[in-house]
C-alpha cells in the first residue's frame, strides 16, 4: 500500500487553484460532475486523472469495448471510472500554453518522428470529429537570445538532418542578415540572434479538446452493455492497495473502489500514489498569462498585426534552455462590429521564479516576479511596435508540470519493485512537453491494459517504464538541479 504522506513525494492537488484563461468557458456538463451519486464498488478500470492522458486512455478503452473501427475492437466491454481530485481537466492540460509543437532537433530522430506522428494523429482526430477547440495549423518558431545556444541548435539540426533527411526538410534556420526569410519576417525583436522555423505546429484550446472528449464519453457510454464511463470530480485518490491476482483497491476520501486495472494519469502528482517515483517525476510550477494586445497591433486602431507562429524563446535574460518562454496568439473575433480577443498567450519566465518553481506543487498563487517578467519581456522577444514597457494581463495563472529525471515520459505497467504490480499502469512525466507526446502515449498504455499483444502505436523504447531504466535515470543529475546546469548540453 502506498503512503498518503511520504517524504520527498508530491502532495495531492490543492482543492483551489489560480484562474486559468482556458477555464473561462467551462463545460456546463462537466462542472461538479458525478455520474453516479456514490462510487461504484467494483469496476473494470480506474483512470486517475482527467487531463489529456486520462481522456485519450478512456477514449481508447471504451472505443475498443464498442468495437469502433478506429480502435480495432475488443472482446470484452469495459466499465471505466475516472477519478479527478478537482474539476475535470483542471490540472496541467487546462493550464498550459496552448501549443502543439513537435521537437525536431536535439533528440534522437525516432523520438522526433513519434512526436510528428502524435501531432498528425491529434490534428486528424480534431478534424474528423469537428472538435471546437480552435485548432490552427501554424509554423513553429524557436527564437534564440544566446549565440551559444543558437550555434548548438544549428549543430543539432544538422545532425538530425544527416540522420533523417526528411526531418531536415522541415526546419529552416534564420541567421541575422538573412532576407528570405528574415528575423523581421517572423516578427522577432532586435535582441534575437537567430531562429529556427519548423513545420508543423499548432495552437489550440486544450481544455475544450479534453472537455469535448469527456462529454462524448459520458453521452456515448451510458449503457453497461456497451461499456460504461463514470466520471467523478472532486474525488481525490489518497492511496492504492494491491490485492492478489492483479486486483487493486483505490482509496478516496469518499470511499473505496475495487478494480482489475488502474491507470495513473497523474503526471506531477504521481509520487503521491507511487513514492518510488519521488525522484523520477518531480512537480515543477510553470506560469502563464493572457496579455491584451497593445494598441500598436490592435485591428481596431487601423494597425492590424497578428503573430501566427507557435513561438519558443530560448536564452532570454540568461535563462538556460530548460527555462524557455513560449507564445501563441489567440484569434481575433468580431463582437458588436469590433474585433476582440487576440490575446497573447505568453508563458515561461521560470528563471525569475522562487527556487525556479522546482518541487513546487501549489498552483493557488502566482509568482509576482514571473508575472512582471511576462508583462514586460514580450516587447524584447517580439517586435510589437509598442512603446509601452508593460502589457496588461486579463488572466495570470500557474500550473504544475511533471519533470522526468531522464527527460522522457514513464509509460506502461509499473513493476513490483517500483511499487506497482500486475494491473497497475502509469502514463506520466511529460516535462512540460505533453501536447506532442501524450495522445499516442495514452493510446499505447490503454492497449496494454486491454491485453493487446501489440499496439499500432510505436512508442519509443525510452518511454517504457522499467526498473533498469529507473536505475539508469538515478545516475543523472536530479531534476531539481537541472536548471542550475550550464548550457553545454543540447537544447
């Protein structure tokens, strides 16, 4: 049995949290939702967590149970109980930057390929289901404010291109003095020392994607003969207890549930239920803001200007490559004859945060130093044609990421030696890079849970959880120390 409190491990999510822009239009169906008044005593599967991992895992499990052609069919219907400590999708997925940008350099090409496959899958899923989540296909732009980091990135892209020429075709470096394209073409400020533009990338409203999925699961799976989906919000899981023959008791503050299989889609909070992961997946607090476009780029002033890329900014204010800033701009919409919206969704600034946000699992407050940085630094990183030194924010919020000790997610059945056993699965530790990796990772783990001998998802070996991997990961620098390392490693 895991401990409810364990030194060096994550706490439960706080009941309250800062108000995220992405939650300003919450699903009426999902708010305070409890499918049944009481918890069912026995289910086939418990999914802990209602973010993007939990949603895609439940979708896969239940679509399998109904024999949907997209998922390959399954012999036995599943009853799936999703337990969420807060409101649905109120954690990292509902608090992120609104990007989906695969990483194409600085890592093995097969991992970049997996991220591209994840992107393509997610894009197709949104299109085929006509999901109203503001998906926009854009280009990605990595902007650099450190010459050493830019030189390293160029070297990494050249290496990737040699190993996989097709990847190389997706990336275009821009040096100072280049004219087609130029740094001005991608709207960067004078402080930038170079950029990398890539295809593809996207901006979206992540909460609306997950909310649509959960609403559909509730609507489509109300009959026990076809597989049942039961969502219970505000029901934190306090600990899990292994029984014989791979069965598990899931303890909550509202009672216990027995399940054949359990999936921990708990990201930063995983070690609360699996203390063995205390140094493998560490909570790290990030911060976001929705900035009101200044008059210099507002369409209502006759000077319309939009920023259509998914931006990442590296090296500003001497922040290292693990402390990037990021931006997408929301689309403008006409209201009463005037265009509104266009919020600049700007996040990062972790280099300014108290203890760099490392080990912080509390998202009930913002860091004022980071908030000031986000309101003032965008003028440096982008060319906003703006004379003001500080932008106004409509929302400022924090969210908790799960940073992995070896930089890779942990996916699969948890070995007994890591506090698990038959029937206990994990899909967590996405290190602030979940949108290009979570959907197919969740699909892969769901396939394992249904007993499939093979999955059509080719998950990178580096993602699979094992004791040997944990042992190797523990030879690396501790997560809390990563941000203190000099930038002599690949970004």
